[in-house]
């Protein structure tokens, strides 16, 4: 995709949604961190249902430790892999209390020291909670990057690094939200909605869908 086309691509997405938001519910940087960690291999809707009650009793890492692993499981047992996630969330809470004074750090390397927190989770927290211009590559964004040929890569990291390099600075703050939402609702995996896509003419995907008769 040409440089001018990339600018136009994000300009159009910005016009449609000037201030995009993530779809996970949270109350502060810590609950955002928990919600993102719980969302791995789960839907945002499912996570929000579980955390609606959880975040009424948990707002800090110490609150989570006071709740305990078994107590946490009672709130998140509807989420996939809840046993492993509960263990990681409690371990991460302990690390935050012991090593960071109960405060969520705004440095990727520090976030990745927390149990259950990988690069994608760290990037989401850095972007949403702290305003960093990071790109969190989930399955939707990975698909859009490759399908449009904007950022072709075999791994999420490869796609992320290419996007960081080519996205105009003025769009970088919200770029990952636009791309994720675009992949979730328009550039869908099985049948992309190409006829209603605002950037269809800029996309290099060869097997575009057409309007049904």
C-alpha cells in the first residue's frame, strides 16, 4: 500500500470514529490490566459480564489479594481458562504490591514482568491507560494487516513493527482501535463486508465479497 493510501485509509477511519474506545469495561489502569488479561481467548462481552460484579469489590491489586484465588474464580468461572487466569491475576497482583507499590507501571518491560501479561496485553494497557502510541495486535488486527497488504507478516510482532513504521504519526494513538474494530465488524474472518467497507478501494485483498443478489 502506498504512503498516500495509508494516510487516506486512517483518515477515513478517523472520520467515521474520531475517538475510538476499547470494548472492555474497566474503572482504572489496574482493572483494565485485569480485564485485558482475562480477555485472552475470550470475548469482550463475556469478560464484561464477569467483571461487572468483580470490579464492584476489586479496584486495586491489594483488593485482589484480599479476595484470593478461589474468590476470584467465583467471579470469572464463565471465562475460558479461568483457573490459569485466576492464578496469574493473583500472582500479578502480588508482584504489583511487592515491586511496584500497588501501581500499574507505564513501561512495557515492567508490565511484561507480571504473570499472564504478554506484549499484546502490555500494549493495550500502555495505549488505553497511559496514552502511549502502541499497536496491540490481536487476531482481528493481524488479519486486517495481512489481508489489506498494509502490513504483511507471519507473526503478530512482525505486523506490529511494520504498522509502527508506516502509520502516520497523527493516527498512531488510535490506530490499533480502528484496526481492531474494523476487523471485528467489517473485515471479518469468514466473510468480510467489502461492499460496505469505507476503505475497500485502498485494500489489496483479491477475494473481495460482492453484494448478494
